[in-house]
């Protein structure tokens, strides 16, 4: 194993730092290169795909609007006069005049009638 003294280590590290300093680009040069790359790629990577996506989105919205408007347009065969139109829940309003709901059976009107069927009903009114 080789023993190193401090002076040799200082000298070796100084040589390595000098070699690295020669090969390392300056900060300003690196920053300038990065800015040049960003500005040249900005249109290719950001602007054009964004423009294509925006155009495709506008086409989809326009097509969907056209489709919805065309599908909801009334044609002469299905058009109904406003005076003849009935809402889907109009049958709920007719329930008040329905004889099945307004008439009560006479069988349940007097509880003592159960006695004729052989059912004994207590008379609570005598107590």
C-alpha cells in the first residue's frame, strides 16, 4: 500500500481541479445554450401540439353542437300542437276523480258487520 503525504494529495487534487476547469463550460455559455434550445423547441413541442389540440377541441364542440341541434329539431310528423300536449305526469292529477280511490267500501264502514261473518268485535263504547 502506498503512503501519501499531504503535499502529494494537495498537488493531485489541484491537477484534477485544473483538468476539470478546462473541460467544464462556463455558466453563461451553458445558460445561453439552454435558452437557445428552449426558444427553438418552444414552437415544435408546445405551440404546435397546443394549436392542434385547440383546433381538434373546437371541431368536436362544433360537431357536437350541430349533432344536438339536428337531433332535437322537430319534424312535421312528430310535432304536436300545444293545446293537445299532455305532460308525462298528467295521470297523477286524474287520481282525485278516480272512483276506485274516492269510494270506500261499505263493508268497512261499520265494524259491527264483522259479526255476521262470525268474527267477534269487542264493543269499546259500553265501558
